[in-house]
């Protein structure tokens, strides 16, 4: 059984048993708590990985609570990132960069912001 199916099954069991979230605010508190635990464990790889898994689980719980299929949700994110990354590379190459390795974060964010804007504009014009 893959991880998403396994987690969905155990979440369903927890829900059927009455161990469930009552609203999104509770899940957001959990997500924020997991982010803090990640920060607290940056120097400890074992616990860091564990806390990162807890964060993924909390976000997964939010997907289920909102009645989204977590795998489909993740796939949409991958597809969105891929479109933006392809555009980022196009923009960087057009600006004369072979790669962005070693560039300061403001350069990276400039290209990322422009790529997001271009992809959003392109997606909008495709629907009009």
C-alpha cells in the first residue's frame, strides 16, 4: 500500500473512532506547531525528518478535512511548480544566465516572481 493510501486509511479509522478535527483552525494550529518543531530541530537530522513528516501529515489532514484528494492536490502543486520553473529557466536564459547557481536570493526571487506572473497571465489568457 502506498503512503497516501495508508495515511488516508488511518485518518479514516481515526475519524470513525471520533478522533477528528472539528475545524480548520485546529489544523492550522497543528501546522504552525509542526513548523516550530522543525525550526527547533534543524541541528538534529533524525528528529528534523520526523518533524517534517509530521508537517506533511498535518497538511495531508487538512486536505482530507477539506474533502480534497491529497494525491491529486500534490500533483496539482507539482504541475504548477513545473510550469513556473520552466518559465523561470526561459527567463534566466533570455537574460544571459546559463544557470542560476551562486546567484543571490534577490536574483532568484526576481526570476521566480516574474515566472509566476507570466504563468498566471498565460493561464488567465487561456481561459478568456
